[in-house]
C-alpha cells in the first residue's frame, strides 16, 4: 500500500520557498530548504523526501516541526556551532600548524604515518579517515617527488644561475663569431621494461608484461637555447671517445658557428680546453648534482613515456620506438623553446658585455 503524501500545511511558507531555495548558496541550508519545498508541493511521501534529501525519516519530521513551530528562519540555524574558519574539529591550533608544516616539508609518505605522528606527538588519536580528511583540507595531495642528490649544494646552483653570463664571457670567443648555445645530456635506455603510469578504468588494476633484460643503448641529445633546434644521436656506450664523436656530429650541424655546450661533469665528458675536443666546440660545466638545471632531463622523461610498459626484442626495435618522441623536437622549435625557456637561462644567455 503506497504511503500518504506529506503535506506541509503552511501557505505562507509555500509562497516563498521556491525563491528562498533558488537564492541559497550554502549547501546544508539549500538541502534543508529543498526538504521543505518538496513537503510544500504535497507530491511525495515522507520516505521519498527523506531519501531524496539524504536524511533519516525521524530527522525529516523534526525539521518539518521546526518550521511549523518557529518559522522558516529557524530551519536555517545551526543546531550546534561549527568550527571556526580554518580550524579542524578535534585538532588544536598548535597541532594543526605543525601538521601543515610537516605536510609542506613532505614528511608523510602515507596518512597512516600522519596518524601515528599525531598520536605520539600530540596525544590525538583519530580514525584513518579523519586524519586523511585533515590532510586534504590542509591542501595535501599525493605526488611523486623529484629526486635530489644528498650531496647537492643549492647555493652552487644559484651561483651558476647568476654567473652563467660571466662564464660565457670567460670563454673569450672572438668578437663577431656566430655562437650557438646548447644544453646537452645523455640517457640510458634498454630492453629492461620501463614501468610507467597509465590510464585505466577506476576500480581495476592494470597488468603490464615486463621484461628483465640487461642490454642497453645510450641517447645523446642537445637543445638549442636560442634557435630551438634539437640534435640527437643513438650510441651504444658512453666514454670519452664517444663523447668526442657526438660533439663532432653536433658541430657539423653548423660548421661556421662556435658551439657552446652546457652539461654536467660526468667522468666520460671532455672538459673545455681538452685537445680531443672537436674544433669550434666550447664547454661550460654545470655544478655537480644539479640535474634540474638541464632541460634535457625533461626530454628523457617524455621518451620514457613513449616506450614505457612495452617489451622490445632488440635494441634496434627500441631505437625505432624512441624516434616518435624525438621527432616532436626535430619538427617543432616551439616545443624546444618551451623546455629551455627558463628566465634565468635566457637572461644570462642574452647578457651583453659591459661597455
């Protein structure tokens, strides 16, 4: 037997409820006004209204009674005062500030660690979901961190950014020379399958076929800071002879220019002034343990996306698979310039000799 339709029986409330509901922006108030609006229409049973509004049937009648006894405004008053803006119920201000500081420092790998820290340091014992909610409200989100070497010296990185123009001047390239400035690096790729994130249907766990095979190839690459050119070579190993071979190929792209190459201080890299360097090649070394100064690192990450989660039978197959990601930079100077267009790099590259 169908239930009886719920009737509000308040004509004055029915006359204004539609306008009040449309104008309200606060979610909890809007939901309460919807409850009264449905009751005023007398088209639904109490069970239907309770389900639509997500409240218990007994709570529905309590709210309807509140409107009948004290008017519509009484419905929009909080039964209990909520927490102050920015505060967390059950989390005192001192604990909140320390939690946010540790979150900013990246000290928590999981919410379970934050939960244990709160209990140990502040005596605050709360369920996992509560702590997870506190982390989210503090702006927390799970991110993959960028690795940084333990020997990295941030001051050295800043000194390099500020002093690159002086290093370029110190090369004493003859006035009137055409100069090309390159950021150069190399990366190792192999038949050992690169596991990468992928898109999948929520609630499923994708499976990727993985190959364990230790056979490697090396990709050398340079990005032109000013012109947006890209230059790559696939070479089976890294050593001083291969380095000289790659630099000779780079210099051959413009035989009349002086090619200034900025790169790291790997042991298989020739240094500026070495007699084995090809003609018209000059070297500027990055400070140790600062790969983030080199935009080429981002290229390798894009290449890994292109070959990730795949199995290759031979190095030749791997080399073919790498080409589509590289072709993007051969064909589009704007893509290169977006990578190398860091303000400090462009400012230093375009600094003029003081007069």
